[in-house]
C-alpha cells in the first residue's frame, strides 16, 4: 500500500528542489529529474487542494 500523501511534506520537498536548482550547478540530466519530480508533487498538491475544497464544500452544504 502506498504511503499516505502529505501536502506539507510535498511543499517542503518542492521548496528543497527549487533551492537545489537555484544554488547548485546541476547537470542537464539532474535538472530534468528535479523538474519532473517537482512537477509530480505540484500536480498532487493541486489535486489535494481540489479534493479538500470539495470535501469542505460538501460538509458545509450538509450543515444547511
């Protein structure tokens, strides 16, 4: 079973990747891998935000 996705941990990892890209002289291959990883994390974060918004909207709707 895959580990549970953590939005907060993903944000920290994205920030770390950005810092590595900005500060280190990465090879083209390393840069490509870092950008791919950041892209995957951003996509998952966006989905988590969308899912959370839907869940909150549903809960609020059920209160009325």
